[in-house]
C-alpha cells in the first residue's frame, strides 16, 4: 500500500554555514545557492514530491508572494526541477505539483487568476501535475443538504459551481494547448453528499485524478464520511489527493477509499508552532528545550527596555544555559545541572511561563537525538532539540519530516500486513 506525500514549499531552507556556537553565518553565503532544502539536508528525501502554490511565487493583487523578484524570475527561467535541485542526488524521482493556493484568496468573491494564467504558470515552470483553479467553501454542515433556506447554502453552492466550471475550462484549455503536465480537478463541498456530487461531475469531465479541497478544518470522522460517500460514485481508476490533510494514523483507511496522495506542512510547522509536541520520534513526540535568544525574543527585549531586567544578566544566564546543555550532551555534567540552568533561564525570560520542567527532564534523560539517523541529529546533536531561532527550529522541522515519513510507512505497512 503506497500513498505519495507532497511537501508544500514556503521557501524553508537551512544554512549549512551557520555556527551554533557563535550564532554567525558565512559572509560568503548566497541563500539560493548555498542553503539546503529538506531533501538535500536529510539522508533520504522525506517526501515524494514538492507542491508549489502560485500565490507563494507570484503573490496576489496588492500583495507580494514569499519569493523575491530574483527567485521568481529564476524559477520561471530554469524551471522547478533545477530551481529546487530535485535531480542533484540519487534516489527516487521527486514529483512536482502546482496549485493556486486557494486559502490565500478565500475571502475574495472570485479567484484572482484566470485559467490560462494558471496553465502558463504550470507549463513555464515545468510541473508534473497541475491542479485546476478553485474557490474554497468556508464551512461544513450536512444540514444544508436538506434545508434550501440554509443561510450559507446559496453562497456555498455558488462556490462549488464556480469551482466545477473552472475545472471544466481548465481541462479544455489544457487539452487544447497540449500541456506537458497532468491536470487534476478540484472538488469542493460542505457535506459528504456535495463532495461526492463534485467528484461525480469531475469524472464526467474526464478527470482521473481529483484533489479534495477545503477539508483542513474538518474532523477526521467528517473526512472519512466524505471519502466513504465519494467511494460510492468513484470510478475504480480515479485517484484522490487530499489537500492539506495529514492524519497519519488514518492513512490506511484513506488509502482503502481511493486516496493515493496528500500534502501537508504539519510535521514541519509543529516543530515551532506546537507548545509541547515539537520533536518527533516514531512512537511519540518530545518537548523541545526553549532557550530564547536575548537579542531575538520580543518579550525579553521589551522587559529589558522597560528596565525590568538587566541585559547583562540575561546574556550571562543565556550563555550559562547553552554551555550547560552542550556539556551535558558531551557527558561532562549531570542532567540535573543542565535542567536547572535551562529552567532558571526560562523563568528569568518569562516568570509567567508554563512549567515545563517535567517535560524538559524527559527530553534530556532520553536524549532522542542520539538514536536518530536522519542526518541532522548526528550533525548538530542537542541543538536540534533547542527551541531557538530559525536555524535550529527548521532543522528540527526537517527532522520531523524524516520521522513522519517513517510513521507513515509504519502505518501503511501495518495495515497491509
């Protein structure tokens, strides 16, 4: 049983020249040339492909994307495979998928892009797969199926109809232009029945790969209800892609219901967005060790400016904490010494903080980075477990992607056994 995992790009890279002792970078560093994506930084690529949204690259009217003008021009000039250096290492070929980034314009009345404009983006960048233009439905309420007077029904139906019409145009224009990418139609809905109706309509248009959009806020049982009803109308050769959905522990059920691929940033983002479960191992998660930067923590800087704490004291406690953690990792001091230094510095930075001493003790005692073979943990040691600045947090995010891939394989392998 195999499901492809696509990782959405947000220009997240790590700098190999970053010095964890001095917190400095090489003066000769060129980001696009020298920084490394997850598939380059880890021993093995943790995903099957990249998903890149047009909104990330080109932005929206009145709002720039995350790409600089130079990055955008280079992507269009050299194509997606060279831009991301997807063929620079051995291993399975990584696929590429493009979409419109519909959640970025969800509040607009209509999508900001035309069908041909999106086809141009996919064709010029050289994507393998291209998703049709869609408009997300903000809401999930099966009661709307039975109530013509439902306050949201009209607006939801208009968005569903618009998404289907754009999918029909997208397929016609893609066929007429003889594009090199495979088109995917998007199904939107507000209930299991409306999603199933959308899939049925897309199949009539000729789509055999269909992306299910707008499901990110749904509970797992709601996602399964939709997939089960879709399965009643789904052709045997129709493949489903879940946009933005992870739910690793249910992937075996998703696969049985026709899902062959999905995309998500959750494992990466959890490394710096989650309060406690932010360092993955296969069977659980640990709490990363928070060591705020004196010059990079807004709350601490505010207290220093207000005269509530002395900057020299903050810097001294920060250095003591980092030294104790590294010496513990090297076997030079006891765990209790490192834990006390960590908790003292955290209390100094935020007296009203949540008490994480027990969680930190567990992380320090187990030292999960020592058993990991992702390629990053061996390289930077305990620094990967520190919640501190983008270079450490992104490395931990890459590590999480590596472990997530192992979790996914374990889940699907157990289901097939």
